């Protein structure tokens, strides 16, 4: 993993929604990426030093049905708009992560359209897993593998050398243009051996590029080892955080933290409590007073944290399993931070506080956790720097979900660094629904 990732905190933006772009493709270029540029100072004020962009390449609808990986989506702007965004981000110390959809393409992608028009003799026929009818004729769509049954998303054949060549070329091209890394969409659907072929070629030109794969379930460590990616998305921890808080079952969270430590033996996961594909954390939690608890966990455990734009303002939004069901979690933003409603200010300040704490304890990137006390509604754990982490240290985190105050074991705890509590010997007293991060 590149050294700079130790300090990375991503602010994650879904561009097409953020700028209020049309939901259907258009060839008319409308420069809108500047609307993200206008928020970069806000991202820095939050404490982020990375801008993780959702899809920016030409697509038919939502960005994940890409039709041209070499062109900025006209609904967002053009090459000059992209270059300006990257330059402005870099001027502020923000790294830029791009979203690469390389498991599939949209049905209107020229490579697939050539297949429909020219049949098995199309130069791009080997790109896809196709089933040809015996009486094929031009214009007849052959059978094809899809991404999870979505007919508009045509799965690529990752055993084809031409696909590996093309993906390596696309990734390298945009890194040449100034990007600092890639999120690999639906990486769980792509054989790790494919990435093991592609990524060394990309890193030959860009050894400092960060590559993280979207992996929802499965053998996280095995996928990282087999693919050569730096990291994968930590969906297990995401689920355990909100589920444990909602169910009043902090044993679940303690178990997930143990598994998380196991992953850290192999790689440093990308951690989050929200992204563009899930219900916002402020809507997911049944008790609003537990939002700080979720954030305290996110920013005190090992990992590379990512904050989904709007979560730091306590935006709400429920994802639904239907056409258009993502719209509520991918809304347009005001033209500038001045347009934000004031009710989000406390949550923004809490993010600042916890990100600041993390920056003062750089060793948290690879830290391990050990439970000190666990019960259904109370959990305290120590966080310690991993061997070789350089400036390792110790923190104590205490969480109370109960309607009444609680005293939790906290041996060795010192001053309260975030939250609120009263240290009493080797214990900490928390208010009802209280939490605290304490010096070790």
C-alpha cells in the first residue's frame, strides 16, 4: 500500500447526483464538475485529504452502465473540467480516487454494439460471454451474461487477454491524467486472477496508485492476496455497526471488531458507515443519539475511513430495491456549502473532532482492538498501535446504549479526548446513551 494512504480520509461524492445532472445520457456537454470544485474547501475544512469520486465517464444513465471509459460524461463536462477539478483538488492536498466499472459495460457501449451489428466476426466479440443463435443476422442481440441479472449491464469476459489489455490501458490513462487511485466497482464479481494480471502493469507506470475493490462478502483477505489490490470495502464492519446499535447487541460489534483485526493482518480495509449504495446512517439508526457511537467506532479502529458526502451533515435517505431506488441517497447538493441547512452543523463538528483525533494518532490506521467490557448495551475496548506502526499508542473507547447511566471498565484510561465521561479509577462513567474516547 502506498505510504500516503496511512493518512487518507476520503470524502466520497457521487458526481451525477451531486451536481443535479439529468438521469438519461445526452451528447450536449454541460460543465458541472465545477460544482464539486466549489466544495473542495469544505472537504478540507471537514478534515478530508482525499476526494473519492463516483463514476465520471460517459454512461447511459447512472454511471455504472459506462459507454466510453475514455470520455468524461457530457452531463458533467469535458476533459478540461476534469483537469481543473483534479488540479484544484491537488492544490488543496486532496488525492483523487476514480470509480472504475470494469466488470461490465452498458449495452450501448461501442464494443457491444459492434457485436450486435457484425456478429461473431466483430473484433470485440471476444470481450463478452455470448450465446449465438443458429440463425443470427445483423441486428439480432445474442444471448449474453449480465451483471446480477441487469439486462442493461453486459458482463465482460475476464479470461480474454484483450479485456485485460483494455482495462490496464484505461486505468493507466487516467492515472497519467492526474488521478491517484481507483475504486474497482463490483470487484467481487471479477476473478482475482484477472486483477493479478492487470494491476502489475498499471503499477509499473504508477507505483504510488491506491487500488481498492468493492467487495461486499466473501474471503476479503483471500481476494486481496489473490488480486494484488491494496484493500477492499469493509461491509462486514459497516453492517455490524448499525445492526449492533439498533439491536442493542454490542456483542455483535465486538465480534466484528475481532474479525476486523484479522483482516488487518493481511491488508487495511476501506471503512465506512455510508456510501452511495446504502441507506444513509442517519436513517438507518433507530436511535438518533447513537450516531456519534457509530462515528466513534469508524474513526478509532484500523482502516482507511471514507465519509459519504452528506453523512457529515446528518442527511437522511432510504435506499429502496426498485427502479430509481438510489435517488434518495444520491441527491443534488446546494451550489455551495452556504446553502446547507443549519441542523447539520453539530454532526459536521463531530466529524471534524473525530477526524482531528485520528490525525493526531496516525497509528490508528493499522491499530488493533481488544474488548475490555462487553454487554448487550455497553462496550469498552482499547485500541493499540500495531507492531511496527512507528508512533503507536493506546486509546480507550466506551459506548453506552442504555437509557440509564453506566460505569464501564476502562483500565489505564486518562483524559477524555472526545465525547463525555467521568474517569473513576479504572472505569469511566457515561451518561445515558453516552460515549467517550479516552487517552490511554
